[in-house]
């Protein structure tokens, strides 16, 4: 049974205030401006299949820990790229998770699962090898009931709005279906052009062809490429998008002359572009996306610093998003200077910056967010989206950027059922941080009441124009 | 009303000890060996004009937060370089600060202001939009009374000695006036040669001309340049200086042959020096300044790692020190090796190193300060001069460098009225850190009593030979 | 007198749980899989000479603090390379330590010494200038009694197994003597090939000659070099070794073609190798050592990131390990990619990675250890082997790597008498961390009981196959 005081400091002086602050925000609606839930689940509103296919197989947060302890991905049912058979006995896979559930002690994944099991399925006993199959049975039964349909859960979770992440050429058909279905749930797309921007990716050319088809603009050079992107942004805006997102290895920004960009674009089309071409092209596209955002009002998001598919054996056998994504050091002060100089003083432009390199919080990101009107600081992300990670985020950014240059919480998840768990954890950590500050008379209780609302709903609405 | 227990841990076990330690040091004199207060205010001893010109306009710590939230610097009365008119209604500007005072929640700037308002002006109500003009009136009145003259405040603040920061060619006329006035306040200069060392700066040549005039040595080449600097250091020492200071992008150190240095110096005079020339020249000048310090006994200070004037639009319109200074990553182990090898084993030389890159505290700076006799570790500086920043400084440096290779507190401010607030905050944070350690039996209470004095007065006097 | 509650949080809620957890592990045997104690002391089992030669002269942890405060190494009795006489009055040297014992306040060295003085010698009074000689007398007397012989202390310390660190060509004669003596103490070697791998080191050629003699394989080229190393690993395994260790400046890994490696090896033999040769050669040898470990089962340890002998004056006068070793920034994600791709998915291979750059804990090392089956995360090392350092280690790694991808504690010391102090401190810090997590309901008390055992004995046995 998860404890009502979880994630609060045990000091009575702090816990009391944290409890009070949390009581005011715990039932506020969930606003999820950045995530990876598949919109299809709301469009089709079909039952989720079973606990293993719901919790384990699609979630590299979960299975990476089992992999790190020696379980092969095949034994965990992760589908291979070439169709080689993998474990299909979902109960057996579930048993592995249950037998090893102690491995998740002290991890956010463990905390989220415990919350989901209890608050969504009513399972208060800690998962272990003995109760594994009983819990599987119970969940399986519930998943087949109408109360566990995606739209019902969406409402039960009190989600005010959720954003998906969608490729530049995505038809947004499921978003359309949702809109046309008459269901009131607000599911909006977000524009992510990485597929057409990363010119060295294996499938880049097919992505460009998709872009041509989707936009109706035949992309033959840099100019038509830019036109096609502008065209798609318009469509995304019509479909409710409020933001874009780019995942980049480095936040390097630099505007190329159109002729320079065109030369690189042609090399990419001919398959002769190299790494420095890609770096220059991505740096230029960050500038272009900022320019477009300053015109069309989409909030720009930059997620920087992860080396994807570090484990090439896992990548070739199982594909993307299999736990082999490892952060690298990043540099923001010099890399983002050109973008911030060009657009950072605009009050009608917003760029939200996320890092996986915590060393840049206090040193680079908070000072920049505490100066440039356009820049806001994204919350603790991915490996840092954890109790200690969020604490460090607040400790390292608040004094320089202030609370008001941050943008609330992002769950950033593809695991729909984990959304309430993640937001609840974030609210608790923030309320505890505020309570700590009240207990040390850094802020007063009036400020804390105001801030607990701001960190939960106020700042995210303002930042994403929601 | 600010709380008597502020910045102390709410744990009764810690708060009790922290209170006891703090009670012993709270009234100790202020020793301020590094800062940027204008000596003219003490020379002339005129009343400060009004709250806005006192608190907002000269202090980029304050106005950068308002700028980051969309207020133009013009609307905040910041003077432009070209004289374009800006807001002159000081009450209107004050109202903006008051309306937005909540933005400073959790920031050191907010904490300092609250302390200044209450302890200097007796304003115990939190500033807000409603009481803004009343508080303005009250402060305005007080500022015109003799009790608020700079020298009176200096004495009231219990300042034992304060150091200003002065360019190599500065006449130190205000220091002379102070000395000759018979007033007992001790205001000493500090030698900062950045203007004549940064050979790529726009005004470098005019700085060199000033240096020639000030020293009486016509600077025509590297040799005369060095002579002129040595001459000025002598003059500063006569005027009471105990230290030098250099602000450098990187703490790279390397001695050039005099002929090499001269070639670069000539290129600089001809306007043909490039970035690698500057880097080499600055690296050489750190070596030269260390050599001079080992001869004349001035304590060397190195402040490394800030990229100045990041926001070029703000810089061209408003000039230096307008909040657009952003830290960068730094490397000390390799960069300072040559200097430390050449001078770091001298016991008659001291170099105090400051960083804005906290990642170097535990990794590089504490290990070096815990080995080289000459090296001491400067306190948490600038963006790190904050409650959490100081805590991290102690947590990351004490175990490797010990308390005794640190040098007390630097307020490093141009905001004279904030000096007691800053020292009080630092004393509280240090006492709380010591109390925390006592409560965990890492140190004992006898050590803590001794250390609270050392961290407040003892170590700074020893480090700066005061 | 050291306090029974030391290093536990003063919060009653935490201290109570920490005390309970600690009571269960405090008497567990010491398992020391990585350290630098000289096996000769157990082979010969002679009395330790005197407090100064026991505590000060061989331990650069201790004397670097005195050096940093202006005491020359000569005055501390550190022997010179050229035999220039140094202080030989051991009582005088002891008096310096005692007079300055306050310098160690808040440092792990101070904590270890206090523990050793009290728990090994029964000295409960804090060392100071007044009691210095009395304490010296008392220790001197005890050291001559049979109860203070190395083997007796080994048993008293409840050491289950201790590993030394031994060069590739080491005869392991003392290990043999110990085995043959019939004494039951388990002292095992560990294979450290740095001397024959660092091709630019002054004595590299003589190291290669030693390797030829030790292995019986005349090393004339890269192939015979590899054969000789494989030969020595076999011998170490016969002598009980379970692990290798490599100290590298950078964890860069890349396999060279045998012909490429041979070209570099020849340049090294001819004395014409350069820095990039060494980097390539070391990077290749990390790959080779991983390959061998995946074959012979020795656990691979990589200690990365320290620039040795930073202070060249001290190095030339006094030699290695004199406190002038300073950490540098490190990069693991890209540098270790090739090794992890080649061997990291093997479940019969283990590589334990240690860093002195804490910024890589959360950003790089925990994510990699939380994915690759072969990689485990070494504990807080060297400058980080301290109360706050260990806390940061747990706070920054647990959420991403989990507790179970870490490997317990390493004392890594040459100071035999400090071993119980170091393990006790580590156990206290870990129990306190667990208690903190229980108090915040991040883990439950059942997990905490299990984990306190795992962090003390379980994980280290598993990781090192003990």
C-alpha cells in the first residue's frame, strides 16, 4: 500500500506544510503539454490487451532494468525487427517482472508502477513472485471492463488536455477521428520535424517523400523543403497544435545562407552529406524553426543531449527506443547564442529548453532563462524525471531563473496509465520543495500557496498558451 | 517581516545549534575584500537620490528578472548608450518592481531586498502593488536624512574594511579624497588589469594610452607594458591595495617568451591580433601577474568562466553589465597547471580561484586547493552566491580542501546597501552548515564554534593579509 | 570520543531507522575487493614501527592537507628520491599533525583517524598539541604488543577477504608466502597492467623486460606482448585473483588492427611513440583486456580520470603518490561505446567503472549501468569516498541504475588500519541513505533491510564472484 505521505520530508515542520500545499493541488486537472501517447488509443477506444503488453513490452523504462540484470529482450517479448520469434507467453514475462520487482526499489519506475497498480487497479499488495499470477488475473479482468477503456480512464484521470508528438508528415488521422467522434477529451498534436531534419538518418529520403505527399509541395530543394514545413505547421495549428519539438544531439544554432543550406540539402538528396553537413543543417533548422515560431506562435521546444541507440546490437535487432539511449555532455551558452540573439528578445516567441545534462541547470540554463524574455526552462526530463532529479532541478535553477521562468511539469511518456502517477509524484516533490523553503523562511506560506498552483497548472498554461 | 530563523534548517536539532553559532558571529564586523562599490559615494558622501535609482537602475541582478518576464529595459529606466530617452518616472518604475515582487520568490535578490527594506529602512511589510508608493515615499524621506548618508551607513553596517575594484590606470582619486578627509572608514582599492590585458577589446588602445599616462611610462612594447603594470601595482599598494583581480574566460596559463609576447603585443597595437593571440596573451599575463604577486605580495584573485555580453542587442544598446553575462564550462586542472607548478609551491604567494562552474568544485578546485600551499578556494560567486549555491559549495569542497583552504565570504557587489544583507545571509548559511555537521557528529561543537568565527572573519583576514 | 550516531541524520524519524539498519550490518565481515595494502605486511607479520611511520609518512591523504597549509614535505619526513635528508624526528612530525589536527575538521581523513585512534588504540581524547606526545607514547607501546601485529589486526577487523593491487610482472611472492604460511587470512592479488600499457612512461621499457622475465615469454612485438599478458593473467588467477584494474586518464576504447598496434608497439620500443600513440594503445588495451576478461572471467575494473603528478616539483623530488594527483573532466558515453558494444551485452563479462568526475554519475554512468548487462557502477572513489561524496553517489545513481547495478564499497586504501573506519563510515552512510528513503516512503522498511545487507556484503560478493 503506497503511503499518503510519500516523497514528503519526514520532518514534521516540512511534512505538515507539504501536506497542506499538496491537498490544494492534488485534484487539479492534468495538463500534459508534451508526451508520446499514441492518439490511436483514444480514437479507437479499444480495451488494453493484458498487463504485459500494457506495462512491459512497450516501455523501455521498465525492461531496461531487467535487461541490465541479464534477461534477454527476447525473453521479455520485445519484438525483433526481422520477425525472429520472441517470448509470447505473457504470463511468463509478467512473472519475470514480478520475481525481480525488488530491482526497481528506489527508482521512479518502481514508484510509478506501485501507484498505477494501486490507484488504477486497486492492487495494494507489492508485486512479487508469489502474487504475480493473481495480480495478472485481476488486471486482465479489469482491463476488459468498460471502466478501463482509454477514454474512460482519460476522464477518470482528470486530463484537461494532452499533447501527442507527431512527425512532420503525419496525417493526424487519429486526432481527426477524435475530434469528429464528438468525444470531449482534448488530444492535440505537436509538430516534431526530426525525421525530415536529420539528413543522415537511413530513412531520410522516404521521410522527405512523405513530406511532399503530406504537404502537397514537391520537395526538390531547400526552398521547397522550407515551404513544405511551413505548410505542415499550418495544418498542425489547425488541428490544435500549440508547440513544436526538436530532439537534437547538440543545441548548436547557426543560420546558413539559403544557398549554403541548399548545397547541403542537395548533398543529402544525393546521399553524399557528411556529419558536419548534418550538424550545420540541424543548427540552421533550429534557427528556421525559431523564425517560424516567432511568426506563427507555436511554442518551440528543444530537447538536447541524448545519444540514441548507443547499443548498436540492440538497435539492429530491436529498433528504436529500446533503452540504449545515453545522455552526453552539452553546452548551451555558446551553442544557443545565435538563436537567442536573433529571437530571444522577442516577447511573442517562446523557446523551452530541456537538458539531460544537469550540470547545465545552474551554470547555463538558469542564467539564460533568467535573462532572455523568450527562453523558459523545461522541467527535469527523462533520466532526471525522478524524485531526486526534480529536487536537484529546483535547487539548481530557482535561485537564478526564479520559479516563474519554468513551465510546470511534462510527463513525456508513452505509457498512458503512468500519467497520473507521474503528475502526482511531481506535485508531491514540488509541494515538498516549497514546504522546505517555507520551513527555512526562504519563501513565506502565502507565496507557497500561490506557487503550488503555478507549478501545477498556472505556468504550464501560460507557457504553452493553453 | 523577515524571520529570525531564516535559512536555518527547521530540524530543532540543527536550528538550535545554528542559532547559537550565529549569535556569536552576527555582530562581527564586515570584512569585504572583493566588491564593486563606487568609492566616490564615500568620497563625496552625498545622499542617495531615490529608491529606483538606488535599487533598480544600477543593479542588473534586479532588473534581469523583470526583463526576463517581458519588461523592456527602457521601461525600467536603464540608460541607453546613444542617449535615446528611457523612462524617467521613477515612481512608475518602482511600481513595476512592486507589482512583480513575487517573481523574486526563492531568489537571493528577493532575500537581500527584503533584508535591506526591513533592516535599513524599517519596512516590514512585503512590497506589493498596493503599498508600492507609500514605501517609496518613506524611503525617499529617509534617504534625505543624514542617517542615510553613505559614511553613516558604512559605520552603521559595521564595515571594518571594504575593497573596491579599480582599473590599472585608475587615479584612485576618490580613495585619496577619503584618506585625506580624515574619515576613519577603510576603503581600499584592488588592482584589476583586465582593460589593458584583453587585447581584442574595442577600447584596448585607449586603455593602453591611459596606462601610459597613469604610470608615466610610455607603453610602446611588451617590456614597457610590463614596467607600467609593475609601476601601477606599486601605486595601488601605496594606496592600501592588498589584492589584484582578473576576470578571464578561461583560466589557461602559459608563459610566453618575451619575444613571443612582444610580437603579439605589436599585433595588438596594429589591430591585427586574433583570438588565439588574445588567449595566449591572457594566459601569459596570468603567469606574469603571479610572478609579480610572488614578489610584491598582492594576493592574486582569478575569476573565471563568464561569457560577457551574451545578448549583443542589449550590449550595443545599453552597454556592459546589463544581465547578459552567462557562465560557461571551465577546466582548471590542465589550464592552471603551469601557474601552479611555477608559483603554487611558494608559501609567500597566494592565488584565490573563483568559478561559476560548480562542477569544478569537487573535481578540480578542492583537490588543487587541498594540495598546493599557494592556492585557496574563493567562495560561491555570482549566480552561486545564494543559499543553495553556498550549501553546495560547502558540501562539495569541505571534505577535500578542508575549511581552512577557503577564504571566507566575498559580497562582490556594487549595491552598497545590500552588503549587510549578503554577509548576514552567508553567515547564516555557514552556521547552518556547521550545525548540520554537528548534528550528524561530523564535527563537534567546539570545532563549530571555532569555525563559525573562521568562516566569518578569521580566514578572510588571513587570506587577504588584512 | 566518537559518537554512536555519527553520520546519521539528526531527524529522529531517520536516525531511528538508520540505527536499526546499521545494527544489522555493522558486524558483517569486511570484504575488500580493491585496495593497495602491501601484502608483505601479512607475509612478514612484523610490528608496525611507530605512529608517524604508520599514519603520516605513507599516506598522502594525510600529509597533503599539512602541505597545503605550508608545511614542507621534508619537515613531514617524506623521503626524497635522491636521498636528500628529511626530518627523522618522528615525534616532531607527530607534533605537527597534532598541532594542526583541527585542519581535518569535516574531512573523511579526520573521521577515519578519529575512528582508528579510538577503535584500534582506545584513544578517546581528540588529538591536539598538548596530548600529542602522550598519545604517541601510548600508541608506540601498543604497536609493539602482539595484539597489534598485522595478522592479529586482520582477524580483529573481521576481514573476510582483501585484494591487493599488483603489477603485471609482480612475482606475488608475498601472496605465496601467506598461502604457504598456513595462516587462514585471505589475501588475493589483482592484476594491474598499467606499467606495461602506458608506453610513454619513463620506465616502460624496463617494465617490458620485467614482463618478459615474469612470463617467460620474450616480448619483442605486440603479439608476444599480448601472449605475455595472457600468461600473467593465468598466473594471477592461479594465485586467487578475481579482478583486473586499469587506471586510465580517459576511458576511450577502440580496437586497433594487430598490425596498427604492432606499429605503435615498435615505436614505443624505439622510443619514438607520441601522445596520440599512447592514447590509441591504451584504448586498444582496454578492448583487449575486456576480450580476455570475457574469456578468463576476471572482473574488469576501470578507474578513469586522474591526472597524476600534477605538481611536477613534488613529483621529481618525492616521486609518485604524493598528493599531486588531480581529477579531470571525463566522457564515458562516447568513449566506452565501442567496448560496451563489443562486450557489454555478454552476461559472462563484467566491467566495473569508477569515476572522479561526479557529473558523469547521473548523466552517463547510471544510464549505461542501467542498460548494459556487463556494466556495473563502482562506488564513490578517492576524493568522492567521503560522507557527502557517497550521499551524492547514491542520490545521483540510484534512480537510474537502481541499487542492484552497483557493487558495494571499495576502500581502495594503502592504510591498513583505516580499513575498518572506512567500511564503518560507508555502512553508516548507506544505512542513513536507506533510512532517509524509508522516512520519505520511497522504499519500504522490508526493502531497506534487504538492501542494507546487499550494499554491505551481497552485491560486492556477486560483482567480484567472491
